[in-house]
C-alpha cells in the first residue's frame, strides 16, 4: 500500500515528535530509535519518516532507494552502538510477528549468542 489518507502509525507519530522516543540517528527520510521493549542489548527500530509502505516487500518495489537508505542508517547505528556487526530483521506480515504496519527494520546487536528473535 502506498501513500494514502489513513491514521498515522506509532512510528510516524514518533518521527513527527508527537510520541517520545530515544532517537539515535536521523536523515531527511529515515529515523532510528530505541525499541520500547528491547530484545537484545542494542535494539533499534529504523523506519522511513513518511510514506505508507506496509512492509519491506512493498518498500523494495516502490522505493528501492529509500530501502537502501534505511539499510545505510542501520549500518551507521550498528557502527555507533555496537561493533558494526548486527542482525537486520524485517518482520513481514502479522503471522511473522509484524505489529506495526509501517515498514521498519529491527537492528539487533550484542548478546546474540542466544539467537533471540524480535
Ligand atoms: P514489529 O513487531 O511490527 O516488527 O515491531 C514493532 C516494534 O515496535 C516492537 O518491537 C515494539 O516493541 C516497538 N514499539 C511499539 N510501540 C512503540 C513505541 O511507542 N515506541 C517505541 N520506541 N517502540 C515501540
């Protein structure tokens, strides 16, 4: 689903500073903030500030440049907060655990020997 009139998701509201979050990185189109319920020592959500792409499949088809920017922000977060090694998870669909239907990546780093999934 691309841009259309709909209530903003919690992540768009964080990007608009309507909901507080611990923001760790930001570009013109992408924002990264600490997950409210971390599943690893470093657990950061990276998401476009706008644009109603529900998941990574829609984003890849609709705006691959934005997807590349999102991955680059994730890499920068991992460089800054971890040792540059990280897991990048896109839950895609409710059956796969997606709860916020505004495309986002989970950056997980540290303590991953337990192989905890987001
Ligand atoms: P999903 O399950 O959709 O892949 O991931 C959604 C993530 O957003 C979850 O890990 C959840 O903890 C996080 N989350 C949900 N609401 C908020 C919020 O208001 N603030 C922050 N920082 N994270 C949130």
